[in-house]
C-alpha cells in the first residue's frame, strides 16, 4: 500500500468520523430537551406544587414522585405525577 492510498483511506475515515460526531451532537441536543410538553425540572415542579426544590427532591428520592433523567442527568417530572402527588397531599 502506498502513502497516497493511506491518505485517501484516511480521508474517508475522517469523513465518517466527522459524520458520526455530527450525529452524536444532534442526539445530545435532543436529549437536553424535555421529553414532551407537561414535563418539569425540579425548580419548575416546585413552583407548580407551591413548595421548595428541596421538598421536590426529597419526595423524588423517597419514591413519592417518579422522575425521568434527561441525557444531561437533569431530573424531569411529569405533570401527571405532580398532580397525583398534590392530590395525595390534599393540595389540588
């Protein structure tokens, strides 16, 4: 194999790697977004429930609220879960 052949093969590999990097970046951007309308981060959930972020985190850790973790690790809570939690607490 000559040096010219290696360069051409290397360029093809580089193009494939760049394509994969672009695809990963697009996927990461999608993961950063909430899964759908009706999902809240901890601060938004606290406002929705008229409580503190600490209380929301405590309820999530205690298993009283189911949560979803986004690709970046952000805790997301569904409005349905928040409504059920509030009903159990007599707040809605």
